[in-house]
C-alpha cells in the first residue's frame, strides 16, 4: 500500500508546552493509541500532566522507541531552532521523526544529513506518498463506512476513531483509515488527502481503503464538507474513491454558518444525506446513511438528550454524541 | 493574477515531426493564435506544411520572438537530448521556453544555468503557480460560462475557443480562460487546474476568472466530467470556483462509455445538466445550461443534421457542432 507508515512504539515530543490545548496532536495520539506510547519529551521545562514518563532520547531508544512524534505545533508552522538539538540527537541514534509542521523536516539540511547517515526516516505527514495513480472506480471487496460532515471540524475524525474502538470491542474486524495529519499520526499510516494533486485524489482514496475480507470494515476519516465553498472537491474525491456502502453524517450542534465562510449557511443534515447519497451512488449503488454523530459540547445537559432524540426521530436514524454516548447505536444499525 | 503567463510572439518548436497528428499543441496554437506565431523550427528535417516559415533561433530572435513554444510531445514525456542544443541556444539568447512535457525544463541543469544567466524563463506549463489560496466562494463581478462534458476529450477546449472567437466577431467583451496545458499555451496564460493540490482547486478556479466588467464574459475551459470515476473532483472544484451563470454541455456523438473506464456508461446529457445545475447553485443560484456542443466527427453528413435537431428538440436548447456550425446559436441563447 502506498501510504505513509510510522513505526511504533513512540516518544511524544511536546517541546516547551505545558497545557493540553497546545498539544492536540500528541494528546490525540496518547488518547487513542496509549499502548504504543512509551514516554514524553519536553524541553525548557515543558511537561504534560498525563501518564507518560519524561524520557530523554537515549532513554527512549534504550526502551525500544522507534519514532519521535512531534505532538505540538509552532507559531507559524516553522521548525524552531531550539527543537533542533533534540531532533538531531534522535536522528543520530537512528530514531524516525514524524511531524506535520508546514516547514518540512526533510528541508532542514543538518537534520537531513544526520538522518541519511543513520538511516532514520524523516516523515513529513503533510507530504503525500509519491506515485498515487488516477482512480479506477473498480469495485473493491470488504465494507467501507465514510464520515461526512455538515462542515469541517465537526468531529469526523473523533467519530471514526470511536467507531473503530467500539467495533473492536464488539469483536469486529475493522480499521480506522486516516485521511488527515492527526489521523495519520494516530493510525500510524494513511494519506493526507487534502494535500494530493486533484487529478489523483480518487486514486489516493482507493489506495487508502484497499481490497479486504468480506466482513472487514474500513472506517474512513472524512475531510471538508460536500457543500463547502473551499473544500467540496476534497470531499467528492474522497467519496468517489472510497465507494462507501455506508456513511455517518457528523455535525456540531448550534453551528449556523460554514466556519470561516460566514456568508455560507450550514447545509442541513438532510441536504448532506441527499447529496452524499446521490453522488456516492455513482460508485456504489448501495450507499446509505447509517447514523448521525453530533458534537454537543455547546449544549447544556438538559438540552442534549431531547436534541439528539429529536434528530433521531426526524431522520429515522441513530443519533449520538460519540464522546458521551459511544457509537454502539450506529454500529447496530450498520450491521 | 497568479497565473502562468507566456510572452508573444512565438516560435513553435516541432522537433523532428512532419505529421500534423503528432503536433497537436503546436497546431492548436497556430490555428487559434496565428497572429502571434512568427515561425516554426524543426530539427533533423522536421517541418510542418503550414503557413509558417522555418526559422533558426537567431532569425526568430531578430524577428522579435519572445518565446519558444514546444509544440509537440516526446515518447514517454522526457526531454530528448537532441532537442537540448536548440533549447540552450534559445535560453542563451534570452528567449523564454514553454513546454508541457512530464520532464520539466527547470530540472535540466545545463538549460537552467543558461536561462538563469540570460534571464530567460523556463515555463513548465504542467506546474501550477505557487501561493494559490483556498477558495472563498465570494461573488465576483462579470459573467462566466463554463464548459462541462459528458466525458474527457469531447471538445470542451475547442468549444470554448470557438465561443471566444465568435463572441469577439460579434463585438463582445470576452476572454477564453485556459485550465489545461494546450489551452494555456493558446491563451498565453491560465492555470493547469488538474495539477493543483485539491485543497486549493476552487481557489485556483477563482483566480482564473477574476472580477471583471459587468458585461464581460469569461469562457472557461472545462476539465474532466462530473460523473467521471477518476476526475469528478477536478470538475467539481472548477465548477465551484468558477461560479458560472451559464454552462455548455460538450459531448461526443456515439460515445457509449467513459473513455478508458469502460465499465462506466457515459452519463446522459440530461444527467450532466441536472447535476451541474444542482452543484453549481451552491455558488451561483442563476446557473443554467445555455447550449449543447457536439463533436460529430463520427457521424455521416446525412446523420449529422437530424442528430443535432433531435437533441435540440429534446432539450429545448441550441445544439451545434462548433467546427461545422460555429457557436452563434449558443451565443444568441446566452445573451
């Protein structure tokens, strides 16, 4: 499979950060792949209050760590000079380094030299793999469930990860398929779909969820929104290449307009269901919506239950907040 | 405007070719922009029977030529060594070189060195401009007509160029907007939409047809097909960013399946009209189909007229072959 692949176990680099809100990637990795994380590494007093010991590069290497994961961002997306000593030490010792910053690890000459010498890989998660083919539209074996959204940042990744977790608990054969940076770091592989040249986006989505066993489920992280004025092509390319038999609509309760595109009202859940079904039929006539996943963090406890019940009645579909309810209701409907 | 721009007048490089079918780009340029072409340059006895004199680089330079346009392709898309002397001579003299081969001019070290020294530009038409922004969806002034297709290679570029020609003849204020390689060489500017990273495709399409006078028309070259299993995301991104008020459906008479994707039946013209209208409404509620343009080269003379009449009656739209009929009927309906 032509995807980025990350070798576990991991040491998470939090730099000088101390607050959870500045380290979303690293915390996401710790939350969803705790068993693959061996330690954390802060500099200049940086430390996160999570159950991961501070470790130096040497200690982590001795403990068998294969990859240093950059779990935070920098102002402007550059590679701060004060991080570089740590990275070069890791590269010298042969540890892969994985980052999603704008400035690429492979563009830092000293770091590249150290990595080339030791054989360590510098993995820039934003850079898609080479040689992605054009989409074929050919039917693949196995089952696929795609997350779609009324907008960006409504919980598509979280819903997909919760589905994978809950399906694994239920003993099902399932893989989360990551199409964005944080998702790739959590999954340990994937393709940053939005960074692919548009001619190849459906081909990339095809590679992301390859042929599989008949009873295997790929739970595919969605991107953008099919009504989004900036990103609808991303969503369509991912939909066409994924050829899902089922999809979940993700939504954030209370959102009125497309985030950052305030002149565009948010589409209704019904509009998203209708358009996704209509467009997805082209590659999979079976496609249907199996549930609605809502981020209800802006609702009060009193509002939450009636809001979800109301939606569920309106659409005749299970309707859950994956953080608070889990996804079992959607899984039951899917199966 | 962030687009590729080519300086006229031109010398067209046909290499060793002698047959029209091997030099489509160069012949397209000569056909549609004859007044900007000063000469042709063949090597090893290459020569095309068109009204353009053979010229050396020196002669062309003396005649005021600013750009050498590679008007043919090579086997495999590489830069043949036997072409390089000519290119280096052109670069040395300060002449820009424009090509759409897979192997980039800027990747040939000796050529790059010569160009850097003289200030000549090496313009790789396949490479999109840098710093393309994400699409805003903001309404722009001026009028826009997008070519869409039942498939790739059905005459979208030809139809757009014919519309521009016929609208200019009618004294209208109009620009052909090129979204593909050959189109860009003909227009002298544009963006290779299918080579843009998918996150930015709608932004690229927005840049391609910027704000303009209220009575100005942009005739936008289409790409792919909205039902295409490989390229539908290209078509959607171009549609959303173009926000056209009108579109023309292009079709090739007799085609049954999507070219190269034989398992996929060609969508009907009605399906393309419906889906384009539905998706395009998101950014321009006025959008409507103003005509059908058919490549009828595979029909006999007896079949042609009834075929077009039949389509015209069925859809209630002007229906023409742009090569044989011109596009006046569509222009009349547009205005």
